[in-house]
């Protein structure tokens, strides 16, 4: 190896490292930036309806002062799932900028059932993974729960139900036409 | 004549005193607080949770709610009370079912879901807090 070649290799290495830091850092920085509540509600579709509804719930304000923000429930934490969700989000951008599918509260209301069902399905498929980032059977003290809740949680463990099976509509309003039986796994009695 | 005037004055004086005494004995719900003063801050009260429910005080009383309802919502789109108390879910959730009268419309026809005139549960059913009654109450309902 001549002196010149050595210098060249060194140069490429340095440029590679710098570029790597800038690109990877920039990528992660963007990822983190788009993973904030501030970013989510920068679109009025999110701020006017889902966020306004969240503000009324226990996930927003409660006794102990812990708050769940949009990405806590709607963006997976494991890297690969996070990236997949981010790519899927381009569909949301498409509808925001091009079709304006839910750009008024009325349009949002008209689509609410579909939107809600999408989220319920996703949560069902992941066994409510995002809920379980904070809520864990192992850290639940059933003695401190109401007996009805404790009984249901016992049954849920036994029968492998997942959080969203019962807890639909806890952070945002339920869609019109919601059937209470959807929040009741197992055999719901139909007498109507 | 003189006698009448004396009697009248005496009666007035007596009324003045006794009236004052009676007026002094009246205790308002303000509990002797001056009208000009700021009212006292009420103590914080939590909605009660009573296992097994709270018995009715009289025969046709709408049962009071033995759990907190601060997370529940009743609006045009949804009624979260019905998540447990509906005809479809009450058995599974071990909750009392809304009464049969709640499934009748004004023409007496049976409805599939809770009739719209019974839709707003907390118009009749109230959650409870552990508050002392403002005045003593000896009401006993016919059971």
C-alpha cells in the first residue's frame, strides 16, 4: 500500500463515519420528533377530535399525575414494529394532504366506526401490546381493585382475553352504533 | 282606654322579645356564617363503591348507583353504562339488567335496546358520596 492509498482509505473511513453519524442520527432524530404528541396534534384532525376526547379521560388527568400521550398507545416500542407503523402512517399523510378524508368533525364522525375498528383490530392482533407497556397483570394488586374488576381480570387471564376485548372506548368516544356486546368477550347473551 | 293601650304596648314588648329569641334560634344552612363571608370550601368527596348495591329507600325508587361513574359517558353516540347493564351483557358482567320498563317506548311497544326516553340513566339513577345530610331526616319509606 502506498502512502496515497493509505490516505485515501483513511479519508473514506472518516467520511463514512461522519456521514453515518449524521444520517443515522438524523433518522433517529426525525423518528423521535414524529413520535411526540405535539407532532400528532399538529394536524387539526387529531387535535379537534381524538385529542379533545382524550383530555376528558383518566389517561390524560388522574390522581397520580401520569399521562399517556398519543404515541404511548398508538406507536409500538419494538423497533421493527415501530418502523412498520411509521411506514403505514404515510397512508395517513396521504389522506391528510391529498384526499382530506376526515378534515371536518362531521367527516370524522362518519368514518369513526371504521377508524375505531382498525385500531381495535390492530390491538387485538398484538395482544394489546401498547397497553401492556404500562399495564401488567403481574403488577396489578387484585385486592385493590373492585371485586367485579378483579373477577373479570382473573377470568381474562384464564381465558386469554386481551385488554381491548373489554376496554374499548376508554380513551376516545365510542362510535355511534357500538354494540355493548363487543366489549364483552366470551358468550354474550342475546335476548334482544 | 288607658288599659287597652297598656295591654297593647305590653303585648308588643313581649312579642319583640320572644320574636327576637325565636329569630335567634333559627339556624340556617349557612351554619351562622355571615352573608358577607366567603362560603367554606366543601370537603372533597369520592363516589362510593358499595358491594352488592344499596337497598332502595322506598318501593319505586330508582336504585342508586353503588359505584363511581366518573369515567362513564352518556351522549348522542354512546352510553357506556350499557356496556354492562344492557340486555346482551349483564350476565357476563354480573351487573343488574336495566328494568323491563326501560325497554318500552311511549306507545308501549317493546324496544330492542334501551328506549330513548330511558336513555339518560343518571336522570333517575344517582351515584352516592359519603356526605352527611344537611338537615336531619327521619324519612322512612314504605318497603
